[in-house]
C-alpha cells in the first residue's frame, strides 16, 4: 500500500511542457514498463549509462509508460538524443517514444477564504442547526454503502443520485407529490429509528420522513448555495454524511434569496452576507430546522482540501449523503417571508438557477 501511494504521488508530480522545445532532467518514456516485460530496475540501469538516475516512476496505471528522472538536464538530453524513436537492444529491442517532462506546481490549497470552520453546532450558533457526530457506526456505514451501490444511480452533471419516496425535480427545486415512488427502502430503517430519537426538536415529526435523496459527490465536487424550497418540504431536513468528510457553509443574504429577482449573479459581488461554516465528518447527522432551514442557504464549496482549525483535510474519493425530508401538503406558513416561495409567489424560484445545472 505504501509503495502504491508513493507511485501515485510520483505520477501526479509531472506534466507535459507547454513549449515543445523545453528540456528538463525528467523524461517521459512510452513503450517501456512492467507490462511490456521491463522492470523499473532494468530501465534505471540502462538509462544510467547517460548519467545519474534519481528515480524511475510509473507515468500512469498502464504499466507501459514511465518517468525517468536524472540528476541533471544534460544527462536527460543525451538519453533523449540516443534513444528517442530508436530500438533499444538493452530493453528487448523496443522502440521508445520520449519527451521531456516538468514537475507540476503544487496545487493551491483552498483556505476557505480564512473563514473559521466550527466542529460543533453550538459553536456555529445558527438557530435550528444541530449536528450529531458518530450518528451511525462504521459497520452501519458499510451496510448503507453496499445497499446504494447495489441500487441504480442516476447521473447528473457532476455527481450521481438516487431518489426514494418522491423524485426531486432539480429544474423546479420541488417534487411532484402526485408521483409516489413507494416507501423508503428497508436499508434505511435503522437510520429512521435513530432519527426518531434525535435530541432536537422535541416533537415527534421525525418519524414522518417520506422522501430520501442519496447523493454521491466525487472529490472536489460541492453544492451550490440554496435553501430547500419551503413549499416542497416541511421544516425538518436531516442529512447523513458517510464515506468522506466536507465542510458545509451557511449564508444569510440581506434580501433572503441568493440574488435579488431580476438581477444577475455579478450584481451580487458587492453585497454583504453572513457566512458561517461547520465540518461534517463521516457518519455525522446534520439537522436543519427553523431559521437554519428556512432562512440560511447551505453550500458545500468545490474543494479537494478543506482547512479546519489550521489542518488541511483531504476529501475522500467519494462522499455520500442521505437527505431525509417530509413532502409538504399545502403552503408554507413560516415567519421568514423573504425566503419563502409560498409567501412571495414564484420569486424565490426565479432568483436561483436550477440545482442540476449549477453544480
């Protein structure tokens, strides 16, 4: 495992030069590698005739392309002139195709714009937002992952989804309450049982969840800022994170919506809004209710690395979320009129782009 990780790191360190005349101490060599019967040790020995070789690495996962690293550019140039496009008797007579390769610049680490990221909902201090760590066990997490991976996925632009109970309609941010898909799947029954004993709120509405959306986010893919449509769903929204971590940012805009109806996103550049963020570790359950559900946009930045309490936390290759909701029957009667489509007609819907195309 350690060797494989080292190889993967080496592969990501090199890139093709933008200029074809650029030289470097590193050579990309095609038609050469373990899958064509040439060990890395053998390749290193042959190329060492031109100068000191500091390393030979797999260029990709084919096993037929390598990166040969010399200690200086002169040695790499000599090897290139002697071997590029020519059969090499010491390497089973294979004709090598070569080019120079440059080290990649280190990727810029997203620093969340210096936004403090909290670990606890009490630190976040948004009314109606609660977070329970280790809501399920690692064994239960594996059960959920196996269940959804055995079920059909629907592909969106940058992620995959599954819908149960009712299908979420991304174009309208709503559901068709007349199109019932059936009960929630049995593999989430234990999650629903645990939700019913959630510490907040005190009422027992938790048992009434009838819509589930499962989202699979690849590394670096996030979620555009939005409020779940008031008229579509009741107050309580539960989101279980498994397989990988992320941060979730909450934003409160002065007009209530992401940008005022009739204006463009660019017009919002100078608008001040409140920002807070919380870290969602695997197996944690987030509850959005009250003001936190109705008046704050939630948003997952498109990062591959999150900075939490000064530590860089790399996102996993996938994060899977289970979002449980209750489909609303009738208009919303919340007190947050600026954000409520039931109170303001269709203005809220017009003020935000469809979720599927904005992520």
